[in-house]
C-alpha cells in the first residue's frame, strides 16, 4: 500500500499486530502485515532469545518491538531499589484480601506465597530501558513505547539507527507532547482497546489527533488502535484519517497465541460489554475481561488497587494460579479466568491462524472500499 | 445514495440529524440529509406547533420525529400518577443538596423552588405515547424511539401508515430484541454519544450489531451513532457496516441550534475528554459536558441520582437558572453550564450553519473514499 507508514516501516499492508507471542509476530510479518513483539513480560535475557528466534524465522520481513518505559512512577514506590523492597511494601491487608478472594473460587494460596516476582521483571523504567537496549541489537524496523513520552534515549538511538519510534497515546494533548519529543509515528488508542487505555473512543480520537498534529505543523502518520478486529473496521479508521491499524486483541484468538484454552473459550463466548477498564491488574487503568476479581478489587469496600508495579506482583501470580487450577479440574476457577482484551472481544467467534487473520483483513479491507464505491454509484 | 436506508426514508444522503430545533431539522432535510426532531421536551400541544411549522417550511423534504417511551419505569416512581405526586417524592436532602451546590456558584434558589415541572412534561411512557400520536398526524418519514423496545402501538401504527420505525440501541442483544419486535431500522449508538448511551464504542458496536442481525436472519439496515462529526467518520462507519450516520452533537454547534452562547463557547473550547456519562441529569446514564454538577452528584458522598423522571425535575430548572445567571453577568456560573454532548465535542472548533454542516459532510465523505481508493492504488 502506498502511504507514509508503509514507507517508514517497510510493511506491505499497514496492519500492525501487537503480540507477546513470537509466532504471531513472525506469521503476521511474513503475511505482509507488521508484527510487534510486546517485550514487557520478558527479562532482557529472555527477550534476547525471543528476538534471535524471530530473526531466524521471519525471512527478513520487517518487525518491531514494544516496550514500556513508564514516564510517571508512583511516589509510593519511587524510593524502592528492587523487587524485594517493592514486595515487602505490599500490605497484609492486600495479601489477605487476595488469599480470601482466590479461596472463594477454590484456588488455595498462603499469604506468604501470594506475592511473587522474578528478579528483574515488572513494568519499571529500568526494565523498559534494558529491553530497549536488547531490541536495538536486532534488525527491528520499529520500536514502540507506551505509558508516557518516549524517552530521549529511545528517540536518539532510533534516529541514529534509522529505526522509527512509535508512541501510544490516548489523548490529543499526549500526541502533541510526543510529536514535540520527536517520535515518528503516533498510535492513537481508544478506550475500547485491551490493555492500558484512556477514555476517548477510537472513532473520535483518530480525527482529533490527526487534526491536532496537522494544526501544530507536524507531518506524523497516525495508526488507529482500539476495537479493530476486521479489515472493514481498519478501512473505516483509515477513512477517518489513520494510515493503518494497530491491533492486539484479535491475535489472542489465534492458534499461535499464548492464551489458554479456558481464556479462548471465554473470548468466543464474550460480548463487547464483558470487559472492564480497571487498575486491578497492573495498577494503571487497563481493559480486561471482567470477572469477580475486578469487581472485588474495584468495589468501594475493597482495599484499593496497588500502584504499578506492585499490583502486578499480586495479580500475575494470582492469574497464573487460576489458570493452573482450571487445568487441574477446578471448574469454579473458570469464573476468574481473565486477560487483557478490548471490547472487540464481542467480535471474536472462532480461533483462526495468524496468517488467516491477515488474509481476512486484506480481503475485508478491499471489500469494504468496494462497497463504499458501490454506494456512491 | 443507493442503499436501503435512503430507499426507506426518502433521503438523498443518509446523514440523520437529531435535533430539538426545528430550524436544524428543516435545514438538514432541505440540504439532502434527514432531520429528526427530538420531541421529548415538548408538550403534545407544543409538538403539534413545531411539526406544523416544519411542514410549512420543509418544501416536502422527508423528516422524522424521535420520541422516548421508556420501557422500564423505576419501581420508585411507578406508583405515581402525575408530576405533582412525583415532585412531592423528591427528598429534602436532594433539594438541599441542589440549593447548596448552586449557591456555591452564586446561583440562588430556595428549597421550595428547586423542583419545577410543567403539567405533562418529562420522560414518561404516557408522554412518549402522546408525542407519538401527534407525530403520526404529520407527514413524517420516520419515527424513532429510545430507552427500550419500540412499543407494539408504534410498530403497528408505523406499518399501517408506511412510516419506518427506528430504534436506538447500545448493545447487540437490544438490537436483536428490537428486530424481533418488528422495527425497520436500528440505530446502534456507541458510548461516545451525547445523551443516553451504553458502554460499547461505536466502532465495535456497528459490526457487532450488523453481524448479529444478519446471523439471526434479519435484513434490517443499521445507522451508526456516537462520535460522528465529519463526513470522513461517516464514511468510516459505513465501511464498517452501517448504512448511514445518526448524529446529534454536531448540530448543537450550528447557528440555528437552541444552545446558549455560554455553552457554544464551552463546546468550542472542550476536548473529547471533557464529557462524562452520568445519571445526574435525567436519572439514566447520559453523556454530557462534565462540570462540578456531575462531580458533586456522582461523588460517593453525594445523595445519589434520582430516578427518571424525578432527576429531570431537579436538573432541568437548575440548568436553566445557571444559564440565566450567566446571562445576568454571573461569571462563576459559567463553570456549571452543561448540556448533552458526546465525545465528538473535541472536534468542534467553530459554529457553522446547519446547511454548511451537511455540505461539509458530503464533501468529506467523497474525499475520504477518494483517499482510500488512492491508497489502494
């Protein structure tokens, strides 16, 4: 396709696939889209391994890496040096609350074991920078950042190496700040998106951001994110001013994805109204499939969410235990199975291959434009 | 344009303009769109007058009427026979809260005067039916209903007179129920919309509803509502499966509209994040420009919203007093000025004529499709 995003990143069809699964990244890029590996949950050593695998399997197709360098660190955790100190700051009340909540669904864990962490994992600036350094050692064609302004280090390194820097934003003002910082691509992500998101819908945010950038004299392409599960929606957001689509949830329902069988079943059954934007998984507002976990943590009489990254030290091991409990035959635990997913989950009705999803997008995209042309007569 | 919605309603360009202002309705229909008069705030006598005026000025162009027949009446108000009984049920606490809140902004009102109502006004089934009867006495080409399933009376009368019935929905399940009830057009309205709205974004809701209707064997066209302020967005939602756009907020920023100067200033200044979905104006969740009114009513230590229609008996006179106070020179009251408006308010940067808005939509629509075609090469 002939537009600025395709020229910048070398992709053929501007469908960007955010995934934590290297197989999805490779399959999408090889099918003409653009795979982006979400690095957050890997240690630098693990990330190195993942990217080496991608390099060996992607046949030279372009791909990217997405890291999180949080711009704002919650003052409640700013003083801590490592995960041991952070874990120690998690109150007895929060531990006990989690133990009791899981216990109600037959998932047993002791207050001592309810908090868990790996040495350097977690969403912190130090980890984001370490992942960035690993990423730049590979032939990436894009580096993306979320949770704040792309740091100067990333922008400098990107310019030096000719790697475009993309930044995720949920509001017009953030797009203008990112543009001033020097990013090359803005990913404008609506409130319907899975994972960290703002409050404005994709349909409104796209023209608002495109207009604001143009008005301020920036010539920066915008990708639309949030709710896009089909090529027809992608065409729609490109009609509204985007130069491509940034997608996440749709790849969770692929054969290659890291999602569990229990979660896949829930995705196929879910309606668009079954998600919630909640702080109860990472500490910042992120959209997920709604369960009793979210209701309990978000309730007025709950203990309140922990700040990032403490919340993840409680939630991630809890969700792992929940999945394991289901596999071991505990049907009650299914109610708690959840993951980051957008409102587009209401459009998931089957599990497809990642390559098949790219092909479907391409066909739906062309068909949608054909139908518009037909209506114009 | 050549599609089912245009054939059903007789409009040339499927841009539906919901407005409480007869001048907007006439201007839009005469410019090739389709004006829909929001009847809710009129008594049957007033509505008769408005529609007679429209008939005399619209030069035979097609137009419609939108009424609200709430399907579910809150059990707290179900027993009351009239507005006098309803008003008497509004607690001292709610009255006092309103008096104090307004007083903080220099808007003085006594607890006796804080509740106000006209004889038969308000959002009740009886008023909805009365408005419907008036509407059917005029040469309307569409009758629309919101807040629940279109009642059998409306559907029967529509079929008898050859007037298509449209129903507003915010969720797939509601669309299926409306289809089963026999409506002719579904208006799928996303959470970003002004006024009463659900939780799912327009971009997700459109394909979800279109797919659900088709899957259940219904051949019913869908209009996209929520966030649409430009012809490019309209083209986008038609790419995603809609057959036209249903719009509201964009007409508030026209020279013909009923909005005050103070509110127009706020619309031009507002960002998309400046709205809130709150029960504090009508009693049901409705999106509005966010002010201290909404923060106070929605606060955990507030008195809680009143049920429909009691909430409106408190809020509508309050907002009228606020506007009046601003006109009389009370600058502090500007902070409270609010009205129903969607997230698209972030895209309002000037006041245009209603005819000009239709022309802009038509040009943007054609241009957006041209750009998509250009990208396809």
